[in-house]
């Protein structure tokens, strides 16, 4: 038994000497294995790792946390108002005076119109700057629109006659009446008006107020309206 004990003691001393020499040479020593953690301590340790990550996530911008919300903010319709085919179909509640968008719309009889702030009322172009508030908030009479006519008006509301000194509202173009005084709003190339409609009779009018058509209601009324008298002998109301 004594030789066996002596051998074990010598072996222990040899291991201790080798370990001391390795430490003195700067060699890495194996780290001791961690002691067994109870279940509760292990869960607390996991929570200590997860909590900083969740706190950092809360500080991210909203657009990074939930990109699907950013799609529904109406920014696409505000950048491209005609994309949905309706200039009034927006999520924004700001008045037009705060947004750089077009107010163009089609009024009754497909005439050029002016869209009010409520995105519902579309008034004819000729009712803008007529000294009467036709929109509920009076935006059709604002100074920025009416301060220097026609230069302060949007281009789509104005039609320039062949005589550069004269202009008319765009909804007066192609209405059958000689609003420019030289019929350039009815027969001019820039007007591009269609042929006389079913409610009109085509002829060379006698009266100055018409250009190339007269209303059929004037036919056979006993008064000459066409140079060739066709309104009294051929035309029917």
C-alpha cells in the first residue's frame, strides 16, 4: 500500500508543477465549468439578455417598426393626386391652401371647374373671383387667386382669345356664344370646339352673339337668325 500512496503523491506534485510552469509561460488556462444554475436563476439570466434588445427596439422610428402603417398614410395619393382618378380621394384633412395640389375638376355639362376645400363642391370656372363666395369657406375669392386677374388664376381656368388683350374663363369656351368677340373661342384653332350639337343649328348667324351655330329653339320663330334663312325654312325646333 505504501508504494501506491507514494506514486499518487508524486503524480499530484508533477501535475502541480506542470500547471505552474504553464501559467508562468503565459499559456491560456481552461476556464472552470460554471456551476449548475437553478431554473429560476437561468430564467433571470435570459431576461437580462432580452430586456436591452426590447428597449432598443422601442426607440426605433415608427416606420422601421411597422412599415405596413407607413403605406396607409396617404403619402402616395398626396404625391400623385390623379393616381386614383379622383382628386378628392385623399386621406389628408388639410385645406387646399396648405397643399400644393391642383383644384381642377369637371363641373356640370363637363365644363372646366374649380374644386373647393371640401373636396366635394365643383364650381364652374366663371364663378371664381366673381365677388360672390361660391365655396363654403370662400376659397374661390381669396386674394392669391383674385389679386391680379388673369395672371393670378391657374392656367386651366383661363382661355386667351386671339386678341392678346382679351381673355375669358375656360368654361366659356365652346359654349356656342361669341364670348371673345371675334369667335376665336368657338371657331379658333386653339379652341378646338366640336361641331354643333343636337340642340344647335349650323349656319352663318346674323346676330353677333353667335358664331357658327344658333340654338334650335330660335328656329321657325318668324325672325331671321341665319343669313340664308335656313332657320325659318329648313331647321326644326
